[in-house]
């Protein structure tokens, strides 16, 4: 794959990735409400979903995805249900002062799977890989090397963008020190998370 094509893809993907959507909303809301612990597992799940979509688009699995659309619809609703669960946890969380709790292994797995399901069912992600990507790259002539270049580009850009959002959300979280403020943060982030769940479940 030529450097020119790769740079065009990278620039387009950076813009698409940085624009807030359900995944960014869920990540920011969780970090503000719960802290950075667990953010890595959640982001890893999000990235795994992105790479699955890359492979699907570049190796001609888009048709398979269309044929098995009910499966992807089910995954989308699972992602929405997980967001609603997170929203409920945030809404009912005790108004403790900001701190960093630890995430158990089981919770880390749940966060990974939740992030994965959220990306797989995110209409914004589907639109990018199944509609926009073919206009940027000639998928009929993609080699294994070309796929690896795109996958590495996606991984690098996605990691930087998500890390940026985590840092910004963590800084915003530290601005709230009182129990009253944290109660408000929990309620607001819970409401935002519920809104993201509705967006994922209702968008076609």
C-alpha cells in the first residue's frame, strides 16, 4: 500500500475516531464517575472491535456481516444493555470522595466484553468500515501486508485518541472533591451513559 493512500486513511480515521460518539461518551462517563481503573480493559475491548471491523471490511466479510445482520443487531443491543448497566451503577454509586478503586479480574473481563460489544454494535463504526473505507482503499487488491499496515495505523491512532479522552476525563474528575459534587457527577454521568445506550439501540 502506498504511503499516500495510508496517510489519507490515517487522516480520515483520526477525524472519525476523535469525533465523540457512543464509545467515547461511555468511556468518558465511566472515567469521570469511576476513575481510570478499568479504562484499559474497556479500551482494549473497544479496539478489539475496531480490528474485527477492519478485517471484515478488508477481507470481504462485509457481505457476510450483511447476511448475518440479526447477529450484529443482537450485539448492538447487548452493548446498549451493558451501557444501561453501567448507567445504573453510576446513578446508584455512593457519593464517596474521588478516589481510584481497584478492578477485579472478573470485572476487567466484563469491561473488555462490554467495550467489544459496544464497538461491534456501534452504527458509527459500521458506517465507517462498511461504507467509507471502500472509498479510501481499493479493497479488491488488499494484501496481507496492506491489512497489517491499516491494522497498525488503526491501533496507533485509536490508542492515542482514547488515551487523550481518558486523561481529559481523569482531570475533570479531580476537579470534584466534595461528596455532594461526586453525587452530582455520578448522576450526570449515569444519565449520559443511559443516553449513549439509547443512541446505540435506536440508530440504524
